[in-house]
């Protein structure tokens, strides 16, 4: 072998080898990516295991630098679940190879996942060693901005690059897929359908919250209770939050991007804000629980500050890490407020607070699990158990159940309080009415006493003077010269004086007692029969109670007794009369019995006026009058006490 020639030829061969490596350097990486045969895709295919990733934190990677970019086949942790806040800040690049062995072009749609505000496609041309920018071809479907059309030429293999700009939300997911053009309309609908029944459960919760809205508005309109208007606002915002989450699930439309990045948290803040107001009003925290009132007011102030700060960071900066931190701090603050509320309820042992606290406990636990799933999506595996919204909705459902229990308890307590208040007002009105009637009675008694005093002092003295002067005149004239008119004047004065004394006795309020009335009747009866041939016997109980009796009853009883005694003198032809008075706890009975000729029941008309008057008088005071023959005549008066 000619070593000299070989040595001289070695530098040339080495240089040729280096040039070959330099030319094929960019294609080496491409050749190492497994090519995806688009002709074999029937409907859709998941390609995340055949895709390389590169996260551009500086947003500086240019299309011309793509062949030399450090793409990696290793999938970053958590990426198939959702991006972390730090990862959302980056531009994500995907590298994949498509192969078309068919004789015609094949159109497929590229779906990187959700949610991305900007999707750009590039293709590496092996012949020119350059990167071409592909036109933006969108499908004619509702979620068009989430898909990009790729037309793969026949008998070709190309390396493609996709630049993805995530929406500023914590639910961004990279889930690269290829869909055949004829299957896109069907696939776009099935892709948005959750693998579980979470959406169905969400719509049920939305229906329950809608009923809560109508109920709260009805209570507010009927009773004017302002707290139920706040409860309606809370139910509206929470129902709106759940509905939008379910309706726009995986939807790649501009509104959903705005909802996921900003509106979702705003609606949740407003719902919580109105709930704190409702809770303060519902339990009357200002009056009953001052410390809890201050805590809830502080929670409202924090919500307002977080809304302002979150809005400024969202619209004024690109710092999603800070934005997500504000959201997490706000939600943990809600969790802490709920924990303090539960502890406060346990300490105070208030039944209404306890019902609410139990519901808040389950709501707090579910919210905590939801927050953990947002931070660690793979915590509970797959399916419904990894859905953070499911736990939030479950906690809200349990909280609603215990809220309804608390509402029923509060309504029952309010009914009892209103019943007690009505009873108190009724008693108060009765007391005032009684005091009013008592004042009227006292005024009447005072007027009666005044009139009786005036009659005694003025009329009594005048009638007495007339009687005395008539007696003096009679004495001066002598019996032989006495005029009959003078005798009539004297008798009339005596009768008038007796009637006036009776009226004065009736009107004097100090005589409104049973024992006083019995004593007066006794004195009158004995004096009445003193100038007659009839013997009067008065019989009564040894102990007459001092029960109060109205002046009206006293007057009617006395007049009936007086009429009965007059009838004895005028019609009975008796020599003996007995008055028997019996007093029982609830009635007074007076019997007037004589030993005369008795009364002819067939000739009652002769005594009609007197007897009828006695009967009417007794009926006017709820009493009764009876007269019958019993070896003479017996009249019975019965008066209820």
C-alpha cells in the first residue's frame, strides 16, 4: 500500500466527511422522528408519543432556527394533564413528521390541544434546507380557531413545526392529534364531550341554582327581605359559572379564551362577594355576631382588592405566574374564612350557624380538593375523579342541602318569633285597652262620687230643710188648724229624702261590694217594715265576701228587692216576711218569702208592670227572677258574680 498517497488523501476525506455531517446535521434529527403515515389515519390519531417538544421561555426562537433547536422527545412532567403557570408563560413548539405514500394529496387537521391563542405551522423543505411558513387554513366549524389544516403532498415525507401560544389560564392542555378532513365535523363535537357525566351533573346543579334564584326573588318581592336578593345574585353568578364551564368545555372560541383567562375568576369573585353579604344579612351578624360580621366584611374588602389587582395584572402585564398566584391566594383566603366561620359556629353553639357550618365544611373540603387538583392534576388518576370542577360542584350541592335545612329552621324560628310578637302586641293592645277602660271607669266613678257628694251636700240639705220647716209649720199651726198640704209637703220631703239617699248610695263607688250591698238591703228592709204590722226577719251567711259588684247590678238588685217589699205590704196581707241572702263563689241568691194570701198566678196582670220591671231588671244584669206560691209568696232573685 502506498502510505504516502493515503496520508495525502486523508485530509481531503476528513474534510469531505465533515461537510457531509454538516449538510445532514439538520436532517439527522428529522430522520430520528418516527414518520406518521397520514394515509393510515381513518378518523383521528393521537400523536403525542411521536411529537417532540421545545419550550421557548424567551419567545425568541425564529423559524429559521427550528432545525437546530433543542427539541426533546421526553415529555415534560404534567404536560399531558395541563401546563403549570410557569409553563403557560412560554411559547411551545411541536415537531413531527408526516408521510403520504398515496398517489394523491391528503388533507388532515392538526389539533394541538386546548387552549391556545395563536397556532402557526411551518414545514422543513429537505431539498432547499429551509423552513416554509404554511398558510393559516381554518375549517368551517364553530371551533375553527383551534384547528389548522395541513395538506400533505403525494409520495412525500416532511417535518412540520407548530408554534403554540397558550391562553393565560391554568387549564391549558397539550394533546396533539391529527384528524382527517372528512371526519372533522363529527370529531370536533365528540372531542368536546367529556369522558364522564360531569356536564350532566353540572346542568343539574345549574337547574337547582335557577330554582334557588326564582325562590329568592319571590321571597324578596313578597316579603321585601333584602338578603334574598343577594342570595339570588349569588345563585345567578354560581349558576352562570357552572353553565359556561360546561357549555364551553374544550371550546376553542374567542369568548371561551376570555372566559378561561379572566371572566371565570371574576364571576366566582362576584358570586362569593354577594354570598358574604347574604350570609351577614341572613344571620344578622351585625347584631348577633359582631366578630363574625367584621370577618365577613373583611372578606368582601379582600375580594374587591383581588378583583382590581387581578384585572390589572391580566390586562396590563404578561405575568401569568403573578396572576395565578393572586387567584390562588384569593381562593385560599376564602377557604380560611370558611374555616374561621366553622370554628366560630362550633364555639357559639348556635343552631342556625351550626347548620350553615356543616354545609360550609363539606364545601370547604371539596374546594380544597379542587384547588389541589388544579395544582396537581394527576393526584386522583383519570376520569371523573380528576375533574376539579366536579368536586367544587359536589361541595356546593351539599352546602345547598344544609343551607335549605338552615333556611327551614330560620323560617320556623321566624314564624315562632312572629307568633310571639303578635301575642305580645295583642297582650299589649289588650293591656292598653284595659287601661283605657279602667281610666274610663275611674273617671265615671269619680264623677259618680262627685255627683253623690253634691247631691248629699246640696240637695240633701235642701230637702232636709224643707222637711224641718214643714214640721215647724205644723207645730206652730197646731193639730186643729194644720193644713193637709203641709202634711203632704212633709211626707213628700221624707220620701224624696229616702229616694235621694238610695241614689247616693247607688252612685258612691266605695259601696261597690257585695257585703256593703247586703248590709244596705238589711237596713232598708228593717226600717221599711218598722212602721207596719209585718214582722221582718233578715237571714244571711255569717261571712259575706267583699266581692266587687258594679253599681248597675247594685241598683237593679236593690230596686227589685224594694219592689218585692212594696208588693208584700200592698198585696200579701202577711204578718211575717223573711229575707234570706245566700252568697256562693259565683252567684248571689236573695229569697223574699211572706206568709200572706199568696199570689193568684191567673191574675198576674194586676201586678204586671211591677213584676215585668223586676224581670227586665234582672235580665239586664244577666240574672233571673222567679215568683211562686209557697204557703204565701216567694220571690227569688239570682245574680251571677
